[in-house]
C-alpha cells in the first residue's frame, strides 16, 4: 500500500511538473469539497503518467489500482478483481474489472442489485509525424472517461454515507477494456458474475464532464427508467437530465441491454475533443459535474428503493393471443380521447378513478401492478388480467379501473379494425405527510 501511495504521489508530481495537468486543486480555495475531489480524480486518471489507459496497459492497471484504493477509502467493500485476457494482434493482454459492493438494508431486496459502471480505458498513445520527425501523442481521456470514473467514486462516497437508506444492494464497477469491444462488461455478465439474473437495472456513466453541452439520459426508450427522469423533474435538483431518444455514445449499457437488463446512460454528449489528444483536464466543467452528481444520486436512490423496472421489449409480443395484434405492430394505434398516447389513458382515466384499497393503505402496501388488456374491434376494453401483481387488493383495483374504461377508437391494420393488445403499469404509492400516509397515484 505504501509503495502504491508513493507511486500515485510520484505520478501526480510528474504530471503537474510537466504541465500536462492543472495546478494542484488544493490551491483553488473557492472549490467545494466535491469539486476538489472530482479534480483530484480526473487529474490522476488522465495524467501523462497513465499514458491514455490503453486496454491491458500499465496505465489501465494504474487506473484500476486507483479505483480500488479510493473505494476502500470511501468505506466500500472491494470484491476480488475480475481478471481476463484480451487479444491484441498476436499477443494476449491482461485486463480486469474493479468491483465495489454496498449491501442494501432490506432483507427482501438486498439480494437484488443495481449496477453502476464506468469504463476505465481509453485510446492510449500513438506516433505521428511533426516537422518530419516522429512525435508521441497521448490520448489523455479526461472526459472519456476519467470524468465517469471520478463521478463513480464520488457517487460511491455519497452512497456509502447513506447506505442505511438503500433497500437494494449496489455494485460499483470499473470496466476494463471497454472502449473498442466492451470486453469488461461482457466478461462481467457472461463469465464472472453468477447472479446476473438478480440485476434489476444498470447505470452507465460515460463522458459526463462537458456540462455546457447539456446533460442527457438515454434509456433505450425504457418506460420505467424514463419515468424516473420525468418524476425527478418535479424535484428541486440543481440540474435536470434531458431524455434523448438518440444514443449519444455506445458503451457498457449495451451489454446489459443485450441481457434484457434495463439500462440508462448518463452523459453530457458529444464534444469536439473526443478521441483526440486535446481531451485533457482543462475542458471539463467540474461545477456542472457536481450538479450532475446530485441528480444521479437521486436517480440511484429511486432505483434502489422503488419498484423493479421492467424490460418491456421482450415480453408482450410473446403473450399476444392468436388474432390479436401488438400495440406497436398496427398501422393505426387505438386511441383514448382521440389520443394514441397510452399516457392519456393513464392520466385522464386510470388515475382519475383509482381508489387506494383500505387494507393496502393501512398495511403500507405499495408498488406497481402491470395489467394487460385487449381493445377489440368495437373499441371495448376486454380480457383484462394482471401480468405482474403485488397484492390481491391492489391487483383487483387495477383490474377494476381498467375494465371500467369507456370505449376507445379501435386500432386498424391494412384499413381493417383489429384487436390490439396493450399494457398498463398502474402505480400505487403512499406518501407520508404530517405524520400520516396519504395516497398518490400517477402515470409514470
């Protein structure tokens, strides 16, 4: 440990002395403690000493060591590293994933996991010709992705401090060799982690340092993950994430999505210095990163303590009865109050007439009931059933209010009225106000 601390100190000294990084952040007296820590992390992880953290390189190993050291300092349990080999031409290089673990307090949920990840590697170095002479170029990767690793560490510190508020357990993962092949996340999911089926959601932090360009959440249009973004818009947070339907970057979230695990990418989007030698400490907006950290912390708490998000894209089509079309397959979708948006049905009907069962309210039972139903050729709501329930009282109420729906305008396929299968996620929530529980149901 002493040798490692000495190596880190020497790396910082060399980086600062060479002018590759900014002056010691301790000199910036106006910085908050969090901004100071973010600068410290980025200055180390994107220093010249790490030589761009190429997959399987000494720089990537130094980054992994740094993550492990800091996670321990922040009170996070560090699990055994996941070491794996990657092919580089005729050579096999060694890389690894770094894993931190926080156990949730709820015995009924602490065997379920929220994974928060950030890639550790970048492009490394290359050689180019300058005035007829070969010159060496370092791809420092300050925003890609020292910024994500710095955010991961400071998020770990906040979660460690408030661990008694987390129902689910949290895995904090630095993924090795991610830039080109997503090797680290693939190895984590397909070879090393035995409880993949217990992962409820994944948060990917990648290139989060250029806040002047915006702050985005890419959820692959997952309704449950997007709903958290929409819910947080009603909270007084220092910044709000903007939902985007266009993927700003591919990354480790894709590996989780391929396993049908709901995944969200937080990023500040495209920036001119991406994958260049100019991606250095001085292009980052650390004050904006601090604001983003508060948002991601709130988002993480929602995931840890709320209903399990569903990976919808894989399930509904499998259960479509013969002679019934899936909602996404028809030419003209069923409409409620002349709107093809299912949210209109939830807001104008379901949550207007939903009644919280007394037994559930008295016993603090809450959560999300997933209901399927068919809009027939006449626009009637038929075949209402619970796909995923919570308690009989809540399940029955969700079925009752959906079944009582007025007629819809039926869907059409090739000009013909057809039966269309739909789903509704009905939320039952209890809010504690003035020492009593009140009822809050709304569409997400």
